[in-house]
């Protein structure tokens, strides 16, 4: 669906009334928004239609409540001759304009799309100055998102008649519209890959999607893929403990978006990793795929200026959990709704979509996206409850529940990406059912060790309408994941499950490294009959990255 700004009302058309099909390409509709006080939004631009609108409000007893609609199909005309046919009118209630939120705007956008998509080719939505820039961007994104469909596996696919949307608003809003289009492109990719079934979307498929992006945007994006041999050479045995039960090889996909400047990711390797690579057959690509070792935090005062300059170009790293199907492993899940475990790669899908949106928006910022992709399956090779493995940083983990697998692939990936010397690391994962119990399906949970990162994420949440909620990360929770026979265990008992999962991840983040963890278990997809990926938190990430780029 195409969307554009316009300063013109739709043209009327000359036609014989009722002689053309309803889906004629020149059919158009003017969408007029009415608030709960029966005020006409953008009234100054609608003077030619004011009498008709007011009459329609009166005869239909229109109240202007949110998502209320009434249509005037403009069928009146001179039956004897060919006359000018007035455009259709659709009145849509928006409720109290002082209470606009992303949720309200989403409902209004869905109402507009669903009321027109089967019967007219184009609509013009009269906005005027009714929406400030932020709400305008949210509305445009929601209107685009309403047109999204995933029906590739249906033998019969319905094609919408609606192809063009014009927003009657000031030209100064063009940047906001362009940004919304970029976010929609990324959000759609996120939904596409997350909606794919597990027999199509497995780790290699995710790697292929990233590589296709690199081909599309070669000037901005570089992709590297690590297989299980390379991860073994790096000591990433937490990651491998998840993927080893499946015949589908686990993949760590690294996407380097250089929107600002080149940054070094291939300057060296650790002695331990190099020796390990020799033992496993001298993986010649390993040194090229291992980023620079993280420098010490205690730099000399004389080098502070240089360090600041370097940090300006340092990337923000987004790490996504990519468990393409989660059976639970040996700790197998109940059968009910297990099909929805194809969505357990929602974190990596959102990182993939964010990178696409970045490429579309061409934001002047450096970003690394890491997709930690594995399939968690029960087999003779699967990890057993009680097994102990070592992570890339040398810490040992007692695996008490193989269904707490997402934190294992993230742990090694967090160790790996810190060699980029990132400004900030944000991991995103459909991690815990406990998060759904705590926050339901409205807000994603955020945990952070850095107040500035937390503030920036909360600000991006408010601006994008992609809501988050700050959760605790107190040291007192750490004791719940202590193990009597290893450095830690991968679960912390029944209480505070989302918190102890975040505590586990925090043990793989070096001291002084800014980090945040997003648990999107309740927001990445909708369950039940209409199960589908939501594309969150791509809008949150894009607003956060846009704000970060604007500050530099």
C-alpha cells in the first residue's frame, strides 16, 4: 500500500452513476475525523464539504466516539445524464483528542483501513494540524501496519482494493512519514520471518535472510555467520548445549550496519580462541569473525579525549534470541499451543527487522545486530537436566531445565559481542512466561544496569508508543541462581522468574558495560485463533536509535 502526504482533496469523477464496478480504479473516499464534541478535524480544509458532513452527522446521530463510523456512498446524481459524481465520505470518530495514545491511534487506523480496503482504490484522510509530529508518525505507521497480511500459504488470497492513502497534512511532516515507512518495512520483515512455520524458518533460514539484506544494502551492511564448529572453537558451549539436540545446525549471525563510519571488528583474536581453532582443524575464517578484544575500563586520563572520540563511533549492539522452535528439549513443553513456539525467535526477528529499517532510513549511526539462532529439540544428543557446560567467558552453568534455553544462547552471544567495545548492548528475547504473568501483553519488560540507557529506552517508548516497563535487578535476586556445584544454574525457582532470568544474563556482561535486557514474551505475538507476530519492538528500537543518532 502506498502512503503520501497531500495538500489537496480527492478529485471528483465524471461517471454514469451505478454503471461502474465498486472497485473501479478511480473510486475514492474522503475520510473525515470527528471528535467526541462533534468537532470536525481539519475543518478549514473541508469547507466545500462542511454542509454535507454536518448533515451526515445530524441524520446519523453521530457521536464522535472512538472508532464509530458512518459512510455516505455518494450515489445521488442526475439519472438522465452523465453528471459529476461526488467522492464518498467516511466519518470516523476519534473520541477525546486529549487522550490520544498509540493504542487509540492504532484502533482508529485499523477502523479506517478495514472500512475502506474492500471497496475503494484510494482514500484521503483529512488530518490538518490535528496530530502533532509524534502522534502523526504513530498514526501513519499504524495505518500502514493495518495493511499487513501473511497469507502466502492460503490457496485463495484476497487482494485489497485499496492501494493508495493520502494524508491531508502539512508538508513539514514529510520526515515523520518517511521514518514511519522505514519502520514499517522493518516491522513487516520481522512479522514475515516470525510468522513462518518452524519447518521453513530454522537457523540457516535466518542467516539467509540477513545475507539477502546485505545484498540489498551493500554500502551499509555486512553479514557474518558462525556455525557450530566456529562456536565450539570459541568455547560457546552454552549456545551449543541448546542446538546440539537438533539436526538443524545452530547459527550466530552478525550484522554490521555502518551508517556513520567504519568500525573495527576484525583486528584480532584471543590466544585461547586461536589455539582452540587449531585443535578443531584450523578454522581459517575464525580470526576474521572474532571482533577485537574488549579494552580495559581503566584508561589513562591522558587518553580520555581519544577514548571519547572512539566511543562516538562505537556501535550500539542489539542481540536477539533466535530459538526458531522451542519444544523445551528434554524438559518438553505441554502440547497445548506448542505450535506458537515458532515465535520464540521473535527477539532475533525484531533485530533483523530493525536492521532493515535502519538501512531504509539510513540513520547516521553504527549498529551491530546479533541473531543467536538455534532449534531446541529433544533427541539422543540433547542436553540433559543436570548437565554442566562452560560459557565463552569460562563460567560454568548447571542446566536444571532445558526449557530455560534462551538465556543460554544469549549468554555466549553477549560474551561475543562485547569485543566490539559497544556503547550499549540491548538484548531482546521472548524469554519468560513469568514476564507475561507480570505485565500481560501490553508492555515489554526492561532490565538495565545503566540509568542513562534506561532513561533513553523509556523516552523512546513514550515517543513510539511501543511500551516498556522498568523491572528490578537487585543484587538480592542473584542468590536464586547460585549453584552448589557450578558457578550458576540456569533457573532460579518459582519466584521472580523474569528477574532471575535477567540476573543470569547480567553475569555475562562485563563490569562497566552499559546493558539492557528486554523480555518480549508477552508482546512479540498474539495467541489463539488469530495468532500472529506483532513486529514489536521494532518501533521502540528505531525511535531509540533515531534519538541516539540525533544526539551525536
